[in-house]
C-alpha cells in the first residue's frame, strides 16, 4: 500500500512521524520505503493490538518462550544487530524487540525486558 492508501484506510497518523515512519492508533508504526510504499509494520505491546503467531500472542509470552515459539517456524539470525534486544527471523520477515535485556541485578518484580515490547513484520526481503 502507499502512504495515501494507509491514511485513507486507517486515518491520519496520530503520533511521531518522519519521512520513513508514522504512528497510527497509538501503537502501530508503519515504515515506508523511498517510493512511499509500506515496507515494515511494527505493533507495540498494548491493549489495542495482539500480535498472534500460530495461536500465541507474542507480547503475552515471556521473551524466552516467544523466541522458542517463533523458532518452531523459522530460525533467527544470530548476526542481527542488537543481540539480545532484537531477534530477527528472516524467513518470516519478523522481528521481536525489547528495550532492556534483564540481568541478575534487575529487581525480580520489574517486568522490563522480560517480554518483547514490539513485534514487527516486513515485506519480502526487508530483512536481508
């Protein structure tokens, strides 16, 4: 879809935007390529959307379980940027992202990084 088609379908963007990426419905980011076509869609963890793969919501699983669930369908790229924060599954054109990788010093009650905050999907060839 083009940027104009997205805006016609969803409405105007309602968050931060730049030439490449716009936010819609608070938790949906859409990245456009240089020709103005959708290249990547990212869903933030929220009450507005559910990123479901083979019956499991990836935002609702702990990070290790989400990785294991997606690995049933495709391998992740161990050489992708941001190891531990971002997992890219090129065969699915899918990514999982979290802002923090928990470690032993993190309070056990702190949920930050224990689940992925964003699930993204790109068009064919997005993750080369």
